[in-house]
């Protein structure tokens, strides 16, 4: 029997390990394809051992399929590509949503560290302003900023992992962006600066590295794969990063920061109205994930993202609208139970339960919730026009959970007051618009007096 190609071998392995839904993680070492499985009992071990190209099977904390050096790297790439394809089919995802989801998958695992470091940075700033514990503030500053100084490495690692490359090679290529020695590199008469390009440069560098690695896996002989593939990947991607990507990504990153500041300084109220009003539809469509790299770029560049507090107002409008539904449809016990269950999460910025369980099924309350978000965004944006910008030092939290992560030109107290005012505005307008206009013609609302 002829030896199967890596694509054929991957296609044969996947159903024998329980299918796409049973695979929770994919990795490889020098010789083995290592799979995390939800239910190892679904594996047909005998059939796996009988496959041409499979040298053996080891059952450990991960399920290990021995394929041999060189062959395992090719098979892993094909297996991951097949797994993504089958998962996409199962989700019936559009190409745009899939692309955005994959970019989000690069940054979402970084959110816990961003939150932790952001809270510590805020605490450190408070201690500095109060003149307390000067010895501790230096330690807190080091702890809070260390991750951000190396975030490019983590972005590179996650990018390669998500797009089918070797994570450590992605991290190695992305590390070039923040390496202090790049200050000695001059190209076209311009000297590079460490960190130039930020997270976007790291993302682009690691993505390029992944494609170079895949190209090498196809063309480098298996006997030389271990030596040549990582060398060529780092060399080609590294030179391209230094002489092309850092310049291009640096220009894009600077443009994002400049555009965000200009937008709020000149059209703050209108920008806040639009962003706060449209964010719920973006969440519903899954398109909000496109904003994650922009938030990360602003945090890396300026220390905070000025867009997140505006977008967070959408959650406030959603909460106000849901409370109005709760008050008006007091005879709908099932819906009221859903609101009671989902409201605490909504107050903390987790809006999906209220979107999909309350406002979206009812129709009009979804639109009036957007109106509340627009009003709250306009409130926060107005103060940005007046010179009091409010930003968030991390992404992920929203609603009340965002208070410890706020930053602003006037200090934490002013930022918290403006953000709190925006939340209250969103609550009130979302409630009022829904109570007065959002329940006309809604099933169940006929039991209530019409307005």
C-alpha cells in the first residue's frame, strides 16, 4: 500500500479520534501528533495503529500519534487546517466572521494578563498621586508594565498557533519588534525604534513566519526539516519584519492613534453616539471582534483605549431596555425570569444573555437599547471634546467591571465620574425609549396599557 500524503493521513486520523467536536487541542513534538480530546473513549485505537504512516499510539495526558520527524510537522499543519475547515462547516460561519474570529483568538487569551496588569497600573497610579508607599510603587510599576513591554511576543506566539505554525517560531519572529537592538538597524536612511509597529507589527510578522514555515514544510526534505525550516522561517520573516513590516505597521499604528484622538477631540459627541449606538448590532453579527486589534494597538501605544468606554455604553442601553421590559411585561413570568438571571451579567458588561434572551427576540427593544447606548456614548464623547478623554487600560471588562481599569486626562476620579454619568445616561434613555416606544406590537405587551 502506498504511503499516504500528510493531507490524506490527517483526513484518515480525524474521524478515528472522534471527529472535530472531540478535539480540544493540537500540538506536535519532534515525532508525535499530540491531541487533547474531550472524550478519549471515542478513539478507535486499533484502526489508528493500522493506518499507513502511523508508527504507534501513546495514551497519556494527551493522545499521542507517532508519525516520525518531518512527517509530523506536515501532518499537524494539515490536521489543523482540516479541523478548522470542519469546525467552520459545523458553525456555518461566513469567511469574514471566520477571519475576525481567528484574529480575535490571537488576542482574547491575552485579556486576563491585560486586566491584571491594568488594575495594578491603576492602583500604582493612585498610590503615586497620594504619595503613599513610594517603595512599593516601583515594584508595582515593574509588575504592571513588564507584560505590556513584551506583549508583541505573546501576540506572535498566539498568531502562529492560531494560523497553523509553530508557536515558538511566531514568538521568536515577533520578538524582533520589541528587541532594543533594532535601534541599531538603519534601512533607507531611517533608524528603527524598538516597539515600532506594536502588536500589529507582531501580528504581521508572525503571520508571515507561519506562511514561510508552511512553505518550508512543503519543499524542505524531511531529513533536513528540523534544521532548515526554523532557520529559514526566522531568517526570511525576520529580515522582512525589519525592513518592511515594522515601517508599515508603525505607520498604521500611528494612524490609528491619531485618528482616534482626532475623532474624539473634534466630533466626540457624534462619534460616541454612532459607536455606542452601533455596537450591539456589531456584537450580534460577531463583527465587534474586528475592534480587538485596534484596542490592543491603542493600549500598546497610549496606555489605554479611548474607544472602549464609548462602546461600553451599548451595554448600559441594553440594561435599561431590559429593565423596561421587566416592568412593562409583568405578567410574562418566563421572560421576567430570564431578565432576572441575565441582568447581573449585563451590569458587569456581559450583554449576550440579554441580547439573545430578551431584546433581540422582541425586536423593537433591541433598537431602543441601541438608542440608550447612543445616548451614553454621546455623553462620554462630549467630555472628550471638552478635553476630558476617558480610556480603559485593558479590554474585556465592561459595565461596572470597567471602573478599576479607567484612565483619563483628569485622573481616575474624573474618568470614573464621566464614565458613570455615561452609564446612567444609557440606563435612563434605554429604559425610557423602551418603555414608551419599544413594546408596541410586541407579543405580551398587549396585556399592558398602550402608551
